């Protein structure tokens, strides 16, 4: 090719399309020991998630955890899996299925204005493959929208890390924007409050409403992670809309792992305590999850329900995540409009 040909050859810089990259945590490709092991190996090798010397941690991970844990949780994954295709053809892990439904609803909403893609931080569809598809299209502007309302280095920061890891290998770099968090958006708080109020129309109001957030080690917060503050502020924003008094709700933290002190109060311990103290009915939800997954459908809706009922509680109901609700799709469409301003 001559120098003249090089000067006139089309390049990625000629593209000006916009792609929105939705990102969530991920799930195993299959609800069996091999699928779970592969997923956990990637997830638990992330230094943003496990903040201890990696050489030491690898010995524990590969010597103990990956040999034992996949067998323990395979049944749990299998119990929540969408094994049969629904009428629209969606099948698989709930987290991925709801992500695909939100992606498709947003694509329908925006039409040809932009492209909406979905990638998982761990597992598939991978960030690497999805970014390659984007750069092979007419997009040179990417809005990364991690589907986590509250900020944490263990979720949003590692999602951004993964995008940057693969972007830095490219010859032509796209324009990038990131949504850091969205718990404070009125549309999000309104959607959460409306979800609860709608649930209460068909279920009697409980003695207490439990806001259970995924936990992180207390050490992370001491080192500057703002997740704890975001969670408390989320509860406050929803409670204000519901006009609840202080004795009508609690904020707790779930899914602790390992010997460290995690954010407290712990959800499971709280279930033991309040049921023994005479609380007879509760409704539980997790504003930290945009879509239902193992931590909500199994850990909250089953395991914590069992703890509450075994210690004297009489009625436990889990309020589903926003999933592909219309209000959720509207929230994301508003976020996208806000963050692509100036690109059209």
C-alpha cells in the first residue's frame, strides 16, 4: 500500500457511533461443578475482591476453595437456574437473563440512535469479546454502565479496570465515559419505593422491612471505599419516600466470606435476633442488586427465610429486585441520556 493509500484508508476514527456497555458481575456458564469452578476461579482471583497477598491467596484458592466449594454451591445454582426457554427464548442464569432482557428493552427504546451491549466482569459474555465486537462496528464512543447502584471498588472499580485492561491493547482508543454509581438518582429511589409499595398491595405490610446489602470487609471502608455510606444513604432515600418510622425497618449486610470482620449488622444474625425478640413478619429486599441472582434468590429468599422461621418468625417474604421492570428500564434510559449528552 502506498503512502497515498494509507492516508485515505478508512480507519476506526471515521466511525462515530455510540455503544452503551451494560456490565454486571457474572454467573457460571452452567450450573454444574465445572461451570461453577471456572467462574469462581476468575472471580476469586480478582485483587479488587480479595485484598490479601495474591501468592498466599492462590494457595488457599486452588488448594482448598476450588476443590470443595463448587460441589457445595452447585445445587444452589441449579435450583435458581432458568432451565427452560421462556416464550422470548431467554434461558440460563437469572443474572444474565435479566441483563439480556434489560439490554434488549433498551435497544428497542433507543433504536438506531445507539447500540446496547451486555458483558460480565467474570464469565460470559466477556468484556474482551464484547469490546472487540464494539470496535469492529461503527462505534468509537462507549458509555460503560456498571449495573451496581452503590459504588464499591469490589464491583464498579473492577469493572472499569477490566474495560481499561483491554482498551489499552488497542491501536485506536475509543472515547470512554463511565457511570460511577446511580443510587442517588431520583428515578432509582422512586423505582425502589414503588416496587415495595406495589408488593404491599398484594401482601400485608410486615412488622419490619429489611434492607439487605451485599457486604464487604470493614477494612475496605477504612481504606476509603464509600460503599457503606452509599448503602445507608440508599436506605434513607427509600425510607423517606415510604414515610417509614425508625422502628419499621433495618439495614443489614449479607454474603460475608472468610474470617475478617465485614460490614454489620449481619443479615443472618439479625434474622435470629429479631425473630427471638418477637418480630413475627418481615419483608426483605436487596437494593444492591439490579437483578436477582444466587445471593437474593437462594441466600435471602431461602436460607435467611429458614433462619427467621426456625427462630420464631411466622411470615417471611422476599421482594424481588427491579430486574426487567419497566421502571428499571426507564431509569437506565434516563442515565444513558444524561451521560451521552454532547455525543450526538
